[in-house]
């Protein structure tokens, strides 16, 4: 099997290489493509040095089975035909094709079979905030149809790529030294601030990011669900958080919801609002592996009770969607509310794309 990554030097491209290696993806050959700026760079993959080739029009994708494309919407549109003309499946991480009727928009835990109907040879990866939300919504939808969703996102700097993370780090240092912060990537200073704007505003007062959560959720879930979102950038390096309110056709109890989350693929439940440290209680924590050793250690030393719920500090670098703070909506008898966190570079981008490819490969084998 011959695989390609377009945008190999970017944050998602680098994560794709890492995930392909971690999951022992069945790639006999990996080709890397990039812009003039990144062409010629070398990266190691499975003990071999690979050189980034310049992305150009032509037949470089002849014989490539799957191409992971993460180089921006303009590049995806310009090179779509070059990538797919010889039968390559293009798994695209940009917003270029997501709402096209002949392009499936896929989250494998939710609508994997949609990937089998891709007449243009293009499969779209949804927006990162949509991906983690619909993985969680799918669990509730299995209990009762969701009619309405309200969501507030808390999106990390890495959602704007490596440049976003660099700017947050740079601003933090500048402010600590009493200097004026440099603002380039975001609309305003992000360090020690929150910005209630992700992407540009549309005519209805919502941003494009917020509208993506409405339109993409409906397409992925094949649903008439109403979605209203506010997307906020927060001074966190990596992993997005969301506070979600759902209204269902029938009342769904907290116990039902928690059980559905626990059984759903791709979800880990971390929901112990009255938890104490492991040492204090003798019970094993349900926090993500490697995530809360420092916090638990402090609690154990003090004997202090410590609530347990997902936080980006613990979850960056992991693959699951973590759900906690599951509770009844006090303002709606048919409502539930919960908190979810996921690494948007992994599950929100690179991992989701790899999972789509794995699904296609497994279906071919069967």
C-alpha cells in the first residue's frame, strides 16, 4: 500500500506521521509533499529518512492508494484532480469540500459507512470541534433523538496551528517581562485573555466556526438537530474543551447517559465530582493514563478531596474524547448537559483521518 501526506511539515502532517507509526498502519511506502518552503526537508519514518517533495501539478499521485491532505482549503481545491485522477482516495482535512453533496463528511464512530460512497474520490474530515462533539452526541442519540444542542467551546491555541502555539508562548514571555505582547495570529492578545471569536464573522452574527458546528453536525448525524454555538479561543496550548447542552425527545436520565457514554466507542468517562485521591480512599482513579499523577499526588499528600473531570492539561496527546460533568439541565426537563475534552490535533484532525483510512482498508479485506 502506497500512502501520501500533503502538508507533511505542518502540525497535522507531523501528527499524521506519528500516528501512522504508532498504529502500525499498513503502508509499504510513504510519500511526503509540501510547499516550496518545506520541500527538501527530511523526516524519519520507521527508521528511514524521507524527503518532502514539492507539491505540483502532474502524475506524482499515480499508484498512491490514500492521500492525507492537510495543506489548507486553497491547496485542496487546486490539487484535487491531480490527487484523485488515478484512483487515489483523498482524505481532506480542510473545510473545502465538507458541505459538498458528493463528498462524505465522516467521523468513524458516528457514520463510518458514509465513507464508502465517495464518487469524487474525496472524503472530508470534519472540523475539530464538530468531531469531538458528535462522538459524544452519538451516545445520547442512541437513547433518544436529539432535537436541540447548545454548545460553548474553549479552543486552544494549537487550533490555529504551530503559529498559534508560538504566539501564545511568546506573549506569555513578553507579558512576564513587562513588554508589549506581539499580536499576529489572533484577533487580540490571547495570553491571560479569552477571545470570543474563532474564524471570521458571517452576516448572521455567528462566526464561520460556529456555523460549521451546525451544518457539519447535521450532515454527519443525518439529523435535523438545531445547533447554536459560541466558539471561544482560550490561552491553552493544546486540546479543545466544550460545554454541551442537549435536548432530547424524551427525558434521558443522568444514569442512562453515563452508561451510554461509557459503552460508546472513542469515549472515556471521567466524572467524579466528589472524588478523593487514590491514597486517601484506596480506589483507583478514573483519570486518563498519565494525566493526573501530579495532581493526585498533591491531593494524597494533603488528604484533600479532589474532583475528577477532563481537562486539557491531562488530555493533550491522547486519542479519546473525554466526557465528564454529566448532569440534568435544570432549565429543561428533557435536557442534559456535559463537558467534553479532546486533543484536536489528534482526534480532531490526524487520528480521525487515519481511522477513516483504516475503516476503508478493513472493508476491502472483508
